[in-house]
C-alpha cells in the first residue's frame, strides 16, 4: 500500500536527512513511521516517486487480492474491508499529490470528511445496537416478570376454584340437610295433625255417645 513505495533512512543519534518540498507535504498528509532498533532511529516515509498507469493497475490487483486473502465481507460493516480501502485511498492520495499537490490536498479533505462521516455513522450504529440490546433485555425481563405473574394468577385461580368447589359442596350439604329437616318436620306435623284429628274424632264420638245416652 502507501508503504509499498516507501523509503527507509537509517539515522545515527544526531543525523538528519534532507527533505524536499514534496516529501514535506507527503509527511504532513501521510506521517512517516518511526521506531528504534539496535539503538538506531529508523524512519520510514512514503515515496515521492511518480506513479504510472501500471502502478494503478497493480494497486487495484493488490486490493482485490488482499480483500480475498483476508476474507473481507462484501456487504455490511467490515473492519477489514474498511482498512484495506483506506490504505488504497491513501496510496491514491500519495500518487495524486506527487503529480499535483493541490489535488492531493483536496483528496485529503475528502478522505478526512469521509472518515468523520463513517465515524459518526459507526457511533450511531453502536449506539443503536446498545439501545436495541437494552430494550431486548428489558423486554426479556418484562416477559419473565409477566410469565411469573401469569403463573401466580393461575395458581390463585386454581385456589379460588378449589374454594368455590368447597363452598358449593357445603351449600349442597346444607340444602340436603335442610330438605331432610323440612321433610322430617312435615312428616312430624302430618302425624300430629292426624293424631289430633283422631283424638278429636274420638272425643266427638264419645260426646255423641254421652248425649245419646242421656236422651
């Protein structure tokens, strides 16, 4: 990528490398890499060599090859695909800047604006995902609470049905007892009435007998 055409200078402790204006501009656009190795400071800068049409073709081929080798997803969010396209765009900016600094700076503005937009969308996406996860957890918790409440109400309903059955059985027993008591009372009353009628008839007969005897 943009390091593909890079140069590497080896510094001593106090050495400096001369920079031409294009190199300084490229260093601003694409900052050089620095690291220490064996007590030496190494700096890797992007190349100022102009690109040819074949370089662009090779860049495209390398992009396709890297996408395939690193198994980048073709659709949706994919950090690998985004990284590879960012590196490719940086190389295009380098090639353009070498031939036309103003065009390269304009492309840099476009790149930075795209990165800001992508970052904003990514933050929005992550926020939406987090919000969705929270809502899903709340819904799951609410579902568990409702299921527990339903189970409690079903248990209460069973208990109430049991109480209703018990009370109904008590009512039926009381009705049977009352019916039996009423039948007994009616039978007793009938017997008393019959006894009184017989007694009355006997007394009437006796009275008629006495009156007839006196006559």
